[in-house]
C-alpha cells in the first residue's frame, strides 16, 4: 500500500494496519475454496509489491483498490475511531 508520504495525509500506521486487515478479511471471505488469513495476507503483500494495491483518499474517505477494484471503503472519521478502539 502507499504510504503517507505518497499522498494520503493524516493516515496513521494504525489506520493503514486496519485497512490492510479489512482488505485481507474481505478477500478471504470471497475465496472458494477458503484460504487462511495468513495466505491471503501474504498474497496481498506480493501484489502490493507489484503496485497492484493502492490507497486512494479524499477529504472524507479512504479506499483500498486492488487490481483496479475498490475492495474497502472507509470514511476517514470512522477509520480514525476504529483504529483507536481498544479490542483487548
């Protein structure tokens, strides 16, 4: 995924991590036969290295685009909140 310096201002590491997690579980749930979370995560990391996973954003929204398709859409205010929720 692109980094904050690549044009996604105000996106924290926790927010990027949450977007990566959401992308992984979104893709994982669509695969038949099922694949493990780790296998999907590894595959997404590989295609990200090839430039096929991008973050797009505007003032209100963030999108994870994989191979040209929007996989995850999150409102920035929700993403900010969700990335700070204590899940312990």
